[in-house]
C-alpha cells in the first residue's frame, strides 16, 4: 500500500476510533453517576444487596474506563503513524528535484 493510500485509511480509522472514544467517555461519565448513587444507597440502606450493587457498578466503571483508555491509546498510536507517514511524504517531496 502506498503512503497516500495508507494515510487515507488511517484517517478513516482515526475517525472511527474517535467516535468510539467519545461514546466510551459518555458511558464512563454516566457510570460514574451510577456508582455514586449506588454508593449512597449502600451507605443508607446497609444491606448486602445494596453493597453488591455498588461493587457491580464499580466493576462496570473499571471495565469502561479500561476500554476508554485503550481506545485513547489506539487513537494516539494511529496519529503517531499518521505523523510518521506525513513526515516521510514531506521528506520525499523536498528530496525530489
């Protein structure tokens, strides 16, 4: 695959990953609210069920946070590859007489 084609493919991949990242960020914010509500219910009710619901909500938040962090790392990785290809293209243009 030539550099131009790869840059085009990277642009699409970055857009998809950014969309996924935004969705995950919204889910994390929502789940943070769920965890806080579950924490308060557990404190007020002091029942095993409320404690379990709080733990489950916190586990869900950890999973979502991990997924969000992985998506952010993937976007950074793709942007790094894109930057490298752009630098290479720039160097090739300036080397050509």
